[in-house]
C-alpha cells in the first residue's frame, strides 16, 4: 500500500506543479488475463486525462492475494504501473506506463520492470481499454470518466449540442460580457445565418489565436499570445479591435457559427475583464466554417483572427 500512495502522490504533484488545465478524472477496474506466474489478477485504473491538451497521467495498481510470487518472494502479487495517456481528436486514446517502484535486477544483472502499452476507446463517459504488459500479459478493463468544467469532451457534450443545433434554425440571441457588476456589453446576433463576412480592406491582422478541437480552450502555443495582443492594442489605442472566430468543417453551419462566436467572445471577455480594454472598442464576429485557411491541417482552421481597424 505504501507503493500505491507514493505513486498516487507523485501523480498529483506532477499535475499541480505543471499547472495544467483541469483534468478529466477516470476511475475503472480491469483484469489481467494470464500472468505467466500468478495467472489472472485484478487491477484498478485512476487517471487524470487531458491535463495538457491531449496528455494525461494515470496509475494502475495490480493485485492478487494468496499466491506465491517468486520475483518478490511474497504470498501475493502486486505491481503499480504509472504513465501517460494521450487523447487523439477521435474516440481513441493511448496509454503507456511502467512500474519503477518494484524494478529489480536478477543475478545476471538483467533489469526486470513491469511495463505496458495500451489503447482505449471512449463511448461517452465510458472507457474501454486493453493493454499488453511485459512480464504480465494482456489486460482488459472498463472505466468511467467524469468530465470537469472548462474542458469539453469532443465526443460527448459537443456531439449532443451538434445534434440539437442541426434540428433547429439559428434563433436570435444576445451574447453578454459582464465587465463589472453594472457594465454589460450586449451583442445581438441576427436570426439568419451569415454565410460569409467580408473583411474590410482596412483590417490589419495582428495575431491568430488557435483553439483545441470542438472547444473554446486555447492551444498550448496560443496561451501566451493574449499579452502580446494587449501590448499591440495599447500601442495604438484609437483603433477598433475586430475578433473573427473560425472553426473546422465538422458539424453544421449553425453549430460552427456559434462555436466561432464563442471563441471570439472568449478573447473579448479576456481583453475587457482582465486587461481593461474598453468594451466599445471590441467588435466580435464569426465566420464559422466558411473561411478555412488549410485543407491539410484542420487544426489551423480552429482559430480567431485578431484585427485592428
């Protein structure tokens, strides 16, 4: 048990000091099918998924009582792999780990260490997984992922929103940014879909902020751009700021128009609330999926263009 708490503490400390985004907690159970010495064994999986983009951390203790395990000379089997998970822009994620806590060298000097590689399939909040472990054989398991606020899952909540929006016409709405308790910016979005926004010749592009798949979260490379944008704006304070949101081609026009607006609105909120840029100086727009800049790299289309007018 001491090894379990040591590795769990290590997992939590790494997440804290790295200052990653809020993770998605996953808890699951599994079974090792055929360990060459102890046969079948049980395992547990605790993961903090998507701490940094698609990367996460996991710990997966394995245990079987009342069995002689010659490697440790004990009457039980215990191993505790820890490692990384990686979520792709599909329902599939990968994981790889090892157990440095019980590694040892035999009489010949050969290092023995529990290692594993695996693949997961996400079905909404449920996660099916299988892996192959060196010295342990194949394992299988099922887990449940608890989505945390601020990091939407691309194949659960966004798919539900997309299906609802595909059945409904875009309705009039008001986007509101609260600057203080008494100052509110209101932007009325017209009922009919805007197919394309013609950029004025006087617009000057000063930055492109990129976003995660189906999300209003910045990519890692874009998180430091906001301060640079603010410095550019303050150097020329009399010009209007135009924020134009874009998406990739997945989903309906209605859905992507709203997602593009939400991305642009997030930057507007940050400029106004965090940095004190006057709200009347900010113009928020969306082109949805109508103006892609790359056919090969879809991630380049998930962006907000920041312009001075």
